[in-house]
C-alpha cells in the first residue's frame, strides 16, 4: 500500500467518524457557527449570488423548502465513502504474469524455432567467412602494431598533456607551467617503471612459452596477437566482420512519438489539451513489444472516440513517420469508446513475411474444428470453424475476394466427408482447382443453362435441408443432444448428414436475375437461416455489396463476415453489419496494396484484421489434387468430379407460384394458407410435405407476395378470419416475371 492509498483510506475513515457525530456540531469547540442570513446578504452585496462558489452545506436553509432564489443548490450530493482499498483491490484487473508467447504452445514453438534458426544462421554465416576475416586481420596487423607502439610511446611521454603545457607557455604563466612540468615528470617516471615491468614480464612469459609450451599453444598465442593487432589496425569505415542479419530500421515507439502523432490529427480536444501543457492522452499501460511491433494503450480526452482516430489513420501514420500498413489503431471492446490501442508494426502488413500455411504441403481437415486461414497484424494465426456458419465476402475488384473464397473452399475440400457445390459466376475459372477436382456440383459462367443448373441444384439442396431436419428430429437425444449435426453424426454415411459447402463467387448475378432472382433469394435466405444446424454451409462473395447483391435477409443472418477494401459506409455495413462503420470497424481504411487484408467478424464477437494465407493458382491446383486423392482413398468422390452429368429430379424443377395457381382455381379468389399448403403437399409431397402457413408466407415474401386476411368457414361451418393467399396477386407476379423474361 503506497502513501497515497494510505492517506485516502485515513481520510475516508475520518469522514465516516465525523459523520457519525450527528447533525449537532455545536458540541465541538472548534466548530464555527455561521449566520446564513448574514452570509447571503454579504454575497448579494458583493455580487456573488450565482452560487457557483461551492456546494451547499448540509445545514443550508434551502433544504427546508424556503425557495430562496439566492441559495446554492445541492447538485453533486454528499461525498460517498465508496469502496475501500481492499474493495478496489478485489475489483482490479490483473495483468498476465506470462507473455502471450509463453502461454501458447504454438507461439512458443514458433518463437523457439525462430530463435534456433536465427542463431544457426549467424553461426553458418560467420563460420563460412571466418578464413576471410582471419586473412583481413592478418593483413591489417602491421598497421595495428604500429598504432600500438605509437600509442604506447605517446602514453610514456605524456603527450596528452602537451597542449595544456603549450597553452601555459603562450600565456607566459610560469607558475602554472612549472606545476604542469612537475606533474608530467612524475607521470613519465611512473609510466616508465610500469612499461619496464610489463616488458620484463612479457618477454619472460614469451621465452617460457617458447621453451616449455607445445607447438599448438604457441600457434594459438601468436595467432591471437596477430588478430588483436589486426583489430587494432581496423578502420571505422571498413569493418572486417559484416552483418549476417539486416535489422529493421523501425524506431522504438515512445510516449513522445505517440503524443506528437495524436497532436497532428487535428482533433480539437487533443490539441486544446496539449496547448494547455497537458498530454491529451493518458497512457493506461507501458508501451511494450507485442509481436513484430509496439503496442500503446491509453484513454483519449473526454468526448474523443477511437473512431475519430481511425478515420484519420493516414494522418496518424504521418505523425508516427511510419508506412500506412504499419499503423493499426483499434478499440478495446470491453472498455469505453475512448480507450485506444495503437499497434505499430516493424513492417508493412501487406509486405511482411508470413508463415507458411499449415495445410500447404500436407494435412487434412475436420470442418467441425478450427482451422487456420490467415494471420493478424502480429503474425499470429487466426482460425475459423466452417461448420454452423453462413458467410458473406465483400470487396471491390482486385482486392483478393475470389482468392479468399477459394481458400475457404480448399479447406472444405480437405475434409473428405464434405460435399462441395461451387459456382464461379464470373466465368474465369478461378474456382476450377476445387470445382473440377472434388466438387459434387460445379459451374463456371452466367449463361442461361448455368443459371438453370444452379437453380435446380439449390432446389435439391433445400429438399435435402428438409430431409435433414426431419432426420435430426427423429434421432434420440443421447445421439443428437443439441438438435444439430455433429462431427460424429457426419461420419455416419447411413444418416446422410455429411457437410455440404456451397461457394458462390459474384453472387449478385443470382439475386439480380430478372426471372429467377426472387427464387434464388428465397432459397439462399432459407439456407442461411436453417442450413448451419443441418450441416449446410453457404459462402457468398460479391464485389457489389449492396442491398441487391446481398439481400437483407442474407446479410443480416450471416454469422461470418469477411470485408476487404470497400469504398463507402453502405458497403461496409452491408458486409460487416449495421453500425459497424460508426463503431470504428471500417474496411474503407485499407489501401489499394492491402490485398487479402480484411476485417473478419466470426469465431467470437470482436472484429479482427486478418491477412488471409496467399495460395496462388498453381498451389491451389496441387492442394485440389491432394484433396481428390484423399477422397478417392476414402471413396467419397462424387458428382461432377467423377464426370457424372447432373439430371435434376422432377421435384427439383418446381415453380412455387405456378404450383399455387395449379391448386387454387380461378373460382377461388382468396384461399386460406393452410388450405394451400395441404393442396401443395398433395401435388408434390417430397417438396411441400411439412409446410405450414408461416413457411408459405416466408417462401412468398421474396416474390413480393404477402399473405392477407381471408374470411372463410371451417369444417364445422363457423366463420373465421385467417391468413391466406390472393390468387390475383400471384397471377400478376407470374405475368410480370414471365413478361420480363420474354422481353430479355
């Protein structure tokens, strides 16, 4: 306990004891009794009637409701004792005793491997050059010997004092000169004695070694002397030993540099504080090394948020004199909005060397477990669990969106149980390393036949979703306790609950299609909402993240979000979630060279900046072939990868609107939803079996058809008002859709 804490504790105890005496303070002889009426009159005459000189005393007459307008009003209230030292100590947040790299086995192995490699490189580098170093030093040894002899003579003659003696001569100061001369004579006599003794001992030792020492020791001694003379003869501008490692030129981050950078942002509150001699930033922890960079944490002035700093990231980098890709201001999720963490890397994140992806050369995947897919600013691996999610990927063109989608599909391909459905709507073949090697369904292009192929596939997948839901519901609780697919259930082929991963690049082509866009939206929305629990994963990537390219029902329910560079707030929030931009999660701050760097929201609530592992096309081909080999061994290769043609089942080609028109004759302008679902189930049991009025309403919503109140009679003949379908509205939508299609 320090002195400040002791004083605070005793002050609180004294205040508590004083309060216990009660309101009657007249018993205290040191207490002054004040006439409040006279005091107010004196303040009024002096012009101090505003009442801003301090809080109201507990005995002030304003407490009795007198309504005196000149009385000071109690605003802050009496001083509360609050928690004591022990209470504050119990609520304190303890810092980790061990650094992060010691708490993580993976990071410890990485650090140990790097340290061993670093010193092994140093030993190999200098070991190979040691003969060159010895030769250089031997050639420089005569110069070193001359410098040694000359220095010794100057030392014996006390040459370092000669300028002072000459100065005394020039001033004609005889007394000082005689004093300096006597001092010089004493020094020379002492140094001559030391030199004679050293020469006697040195010569004696040399003769003894020459007579008694073995040859190898004599060679070592002579070599050491020669090398020492060579070192003495070295020139500062021509070093013999060169650097084996070029250290980064990044300067150490200090408090002065941080304050200077924050002052350059042009934020009024910070500038005003610094203009008054204050820092404008309160450090809450020491500036420390954090991975390959420096970490500073502190509180901004009142009213300044981390968002204000993030949106001036380019100015912050200028103030720190660091490249933009090295400077990453972040908010602290569990703290107030003014708590800033500033991480300044030694190298630009886009150019810094990254560790090799663990799955690059070997390994397989269990999609129900976390898998590394990228690194954060500090070079640490970031993991993702692909199961139980639906993901959206958004970016402007040429920022690595397709590479990221292909990386996630490669991860899925390395789980031999996963069934992949890949659609490259851009048509450039970027997904072929996965699609042609392992995908159950695959298509590249956006022609009519490609769209029809994809739609038929999605219809079958939705039918599979319903089958899986029934299967999960029928399983005993001890086998399926959480009503969702698990790794154990996925490994049972008879249940048919293996993972299904659907990857779509340029998904806006589907949702903006003039004829089938509404159905694509309806099916994908259903898969996003209900698919994760049944083992179906939907990955959608687009370079146009707006309301049309990413319908609200999809973007609002996606549990994993990847946002590379975008140009505006709307696109940012469409991918990362509403109000992300206001919270400081801004993918607009990425520069054009930050390819593959993105905000990742998933595997927890906090958004993280991640640089995805770079896998080029040839490497992707190699990984795809490895995944195919694993599947051939496991016997799980199917569909397109085996060359099988996709023949859509009859039920897969259904049209919901036309099916409703088929079961609702023109004589019935309005029909209850429960009646429509029953008739649809009779028409296509494998498709509409199990539908209810709520499901019908959800399925009709993407088409712009809403259920309405319909008056009808029950089987008992009683009238009732229930939700139903208006046939004329469906007829209009079908006519408009087919008319637009014909016009196109």
